C-alpha cells in the first residue's frame, strides 16, 4: 500500500464524516420543537451514525472489497465500539507497508482484546520496522495476555533493543500494564519470568520487586529487591524496598539486617539511622541503639522529624539525657520550640513527673499547632495535682478562644464537658453541652453526654429524648441503646421497650458487662429473678464493680439468698463504698453492713465464685 493510499483513505473518511454532519444538521433543524435538549442530542447522534453508515456503505460498495473498503469498514465498526470486528478488517491489511495502518490495527485489536490479531499485526509491523518499540510492545503484551511466556519474552527482548527504548522505560511500562490490565495470576507468572530471565538487569529486578510486593508475593519481592541492591548497591531504592518488605512481613531480624546494610552503604542518611535505632530496640539490642543514638546526636542535625524520632527513641530507652539533647536541638530549629515543649511534657507525664509536665505544657505558646493538645494535657495534669478549678478554668478559656478552628473548638469542648462530668459539675456541663450542640446539633458524643448529665440530675425525660435522637441517627449505637433501655428499666416503665433496646445492644456487644448488667436489671424489673441472676452474675464476673454488685445483691436478696447478697455487697463495698447505687441499695436492705470491718479483715465471709 502506498502513501497515495493513505491520502485517499483520509480524504474518503473525511468526506464521509462531513457528509454525515451536513445531513445531521438538516435533521437537527427539523427537530426544533423537541422539548428535551438531552433527548434531542441523543437522537441527533443516532441519526448521524446511521447516515454515516449508509453513506459509507454506498461508497464502499463501489470499492469492491479493496484496502479502502477494509479501512473504512474498520473505522465504522470502531465508531460503534466494536473494536474486535474493526481489528479483523485491519488484519486483512497485514501485508501493507504503511506502519500507521498497522499501528492503528494493533491499537484496535488490543482495545477489542483480540490479542491474536494484535500479535499478527505486530509481526507484520516488524517486517517494515524491525526496531519498532510499538511493534515490540504490542507483541509482548499480546503474548502475555495469551499466556505465551516465551513469545512474550521474545517481544520484550525486541522491545529492549528498539531504537527509541530504554530499559528503565520498558520495564516501567510493562510494570504499569501488568498492574492495571492483566489478570493477577498471569501477572505474577510473568513477574517471576522477568525476575528469573533478567538477573543482571537492575530495572528488571526493581520492577519485579515492586510488582511482587503489590501482588502480595513477599518472598519474590524480597529476592528481586536484594538482587537489585546487589547490582547497584549505591542506589537507595532497593534498600528501601528490602526494609519495607521485611518490615511488612514481620521479620524483625530481616529488617534489622536490611537497615544495617543500608546504614553501612549510606552512613550519613538520617532515615536509615532512625530506622536502625528503632530496629535495634525492637530486637532488644538497646546498648547498640543507645550507642548509635549518642553518636548521631554528637553531630549537628537540622531535620526536625529526625530529631523528634531521636527524642522518642531516647525516651523509650529511658535515656532522658539523650532525649533532652534531641529536644534542645529540636527547639533550636525554626518554628519547633513549641513542639519540643509538647514532647517534653509528654515524657514527663510518662515518668509521672507532674510538676515537670505542668511546666512544659504551660510553656507551649498559644499560636502553636499543638496548643490545644497541650492545654488538654495540662488540664489532666492539674486534675491529678488536685487543681480541679485551675484545670476547668484553663479549658473554659481554651473553649472561648476565637482563634480556634472548628476542629480545635470541637476538641476543646469535648475535653471541657468530659472534665465537668467527671467532676460531677453537671449543671455547668449542661451549659457547655448546649453550646456544643448549638454548633453540632446531631453530634452523638455530645448528645450522649447531655443525656447522662440529664439522667444524673433527675431529668430522665430529657435524657430519653437525647438517647432516642442518637438512635434515630444511628440505629446500631450500642451505648445509646443500652442507656435508654437501662433508664426505662431503672424507672420501671416501658419494660418491653427497655428489653428490646438492651437486647439490640447485646447483639452488637454480647460480652459487654454494662449491657449484661442492664439486661439483668430489666429482667429483675420484669420479675424474672432467675434470668436476672444469670445476667448479673455474668456481668459481675466480667467486671466486678459496685453498681453491678448492688444489682446482683438485690436480686439475691429478693430470691431469699440473704447471706449470698450480703457477701456480694461486702465485696462491692471494698470495690467502691461511695457508689450511690450501692449505698442506696444497702441502706434499704442491710444497713448494718456499713458497721462491719472490711472484708479483708473478716475472714469468715465467703464471697463464693466472686
């Protein structure tokens, strides 16, 4: 086929398309009264395609099945999305000397998944362009899809020797194709094939390692990455892959060895130093970890992330002198003084050095990124130092700051309302919960907290409203289901509903002792004492606490098992004699227990299995 044919083909195809468009425009003008513009456009497109087809078929009948007929037929089928049929027409032209025609045919054959035709036309393209990367690439992926590894390798070899190809680009492209367009089992087989047949190619081994890792074949990934490292030990990427593969496989010693080799090759690379210190700690080589950390900190380090890591490692190794050196260096880097104080406070908190923690957290400046975290932690420290008023005052001031963004304001209110409820300042908590819910009216955490505050301030109807709202938002919210069921049971009303709510909570968390306690209590309210005992007994075994003990003892008492009830209540007094439910229960049934010595001094008391 000559260049003249290509020109003829293009002029004919252009004529067909333009003729169709002209006819379609007349058709469009005749359809002005169609109301729906979208339907009109679709109808016009359909008429356009039909007119093109009819016009082309009329012209092609005069071409007697020659080259132009095959090309036009192919493009018409391609226009319809029938790529496989289009490729069949192009395959009839495999003897052409026009590379553009063959390349188009190969493209359509691959689109239509006619890999046999793509391979056939790729061979034809080789005849006129022996070093064509397109022909080689088509041959490779077609043979690959046909599961012919030998033919695929032959194509890959020709691809690698093509005039406009480089090994890096070739293996990158074949890797992309394997990941995106090949069924996984075939892709893994060819990945193994590449790794085995190109043992001296850095890019082949690197591609094989990445592919094997993505396909979940870590042993192949590791072997290929190690081979790539051996070929070019001065490249960091193979080292990184080996570390990643070993770490993800849970091979602590393999990770350590990979980092040792990476550090040996790149002794000044801080990320390898950081990884090696962590790896040594993980396998118990603390002395070596300390030695490397100390040696590293003797140098000037300006990388804030690495200094944070080194401070964390030093703290884990209980070398606070090294931690302080890292924190001091961190504070000297631009914009990280507050980050250093925040870490210093966390380390002091872990050591239970509350005064040092208070000093560090209170030193974090208001404009710092970690200011909200520092203030929340500071409130916790002050609470532990019996400075409740100061803790709450700090959180109130934090919540009032106009500079907080939405997320920071939310965190501040979560912390503040949590502290207020913890310190039983429920009326004040309700004020701030109303503030929070004005901004986030459907927030389930705030609704839950307000419901609990209402419950403990004898406003159970409002508590029930909030709990029902939570369940409307999330029908599987187990804490709300349990709380609503318990509230109803505790007030001895709507017991069938109470049972249903608690049963739904137990479906979600069947071994939650609080939910078992609630089910036991609703069973008690329903008069099913044996069943109540079973649930409450299970709850107390899972989590012995004073409130569950109060309920269990009450069931035993009403069953006539007074001594067993007293034994449970004695145990509960030891757990928390200030629990209000326990105090109310004992006051009504066995107030003499308050006058008894602790259980530990009364060796004659038998608490049974509890």
